[in-house]
C-alpha cells in the first residue's frame, strides 16, 4: 500500500474522526451498571461476542460490499448496503450513533473539494458511517483488507477505552486487553470475507437490551 494511502488509513481510524469514538459505549455502560460486565474477564467475553456476531457477520462483510460498489461506480448497490447496515443496528440508540457519525463524516468530506463527492453518494454516507469509511477508503487507494482491519481496530480501541472508564481497569490492563483482542481480528476477518449475501446478519441480544436500557439510564457518561 502506498505511503500516502497508509497515512490516510491512520487518519480514518483515528477516534477523533469524525465525532470522537470515545463518546459511545454501545450498551456497555448499562451492562456494567447491571452487573453483566463486572470484570476484565467479562469485558473480554462481551467484546468477543461482538467481534463474532456483529463485526464478523455484519460490519466487515457490508464494508467489503460497500467498497466493491464504490470501485464499480455502483451508487445503487452502495445505497442498498448502507440501508442494510442501518437496518441491522438493533436499537434506536445504535442507529442514532451510526447516523450521527455518518452525517459528521459527510460534512467533512464535503469540505474536501478534490474528492468527487457527487450527489448520488451523499445520502448513503449521511445515514451510515461505514459507507463513508468505504467511500473514502476506495478513493484513497486503501486496500479492502487494510481498511477492514483498520475499522476493526478503531472500534476495538474505542471499546477498550470505554471499558477503562466503566469496568474499570487500569491503563496497563487496557493495553494488554487491546493487544490480546486485536490478535483475534485477522482470523475473524478471514471468516467474514467468505460469507455469501444470504449469510449476513448477526445479533447479540444482551447488547441490544443494554443499549435499549441505556437510552433511559439515569446517570451516564456515554451517548450510546
């Protein structure tokens, strides 16, 4: 991968792009409060479930399809997979997070006049951060494999930083968990890319329940 593409990937996976991934817990905050996640061991099991059922069966396969649609200049296919991803966000809070990130990323892309962000791409990106991630990755010449692993690492880092504050565990433990959990990503991605269209879709019921309850949680640090 060219040096500039690598630098663009590092920009894409930064937690500061586009709105700061640290502001979301994706249900973890309620899971900690209710006692479902009470230790670093519980946290690892929680994240492994998300890697298997959400990242591996929804996010990564859809990212690959969004990327291929961009590469083929297929805006209809791009819109279809953006809709599919949003439909697989199981709670209003998770859908709201996806839309908020997408809208922020869309506004940012619109400020870069050297990119051909024409109207046929914009609705899908505004409703789905993953769509904008795929669109920029394709335009910047980032390989699909690197883009997917970067996306997975960015999500995992944000999750570990949320766990650091909520479970809680120390900074050294956080880095050890990030190291061990990230080592599982390549194998999970290898399985994800083999899935056919009719095999896509996953569910983590406890996360969906936690996210729903988090919407009305009395005291909270995170948006979702």
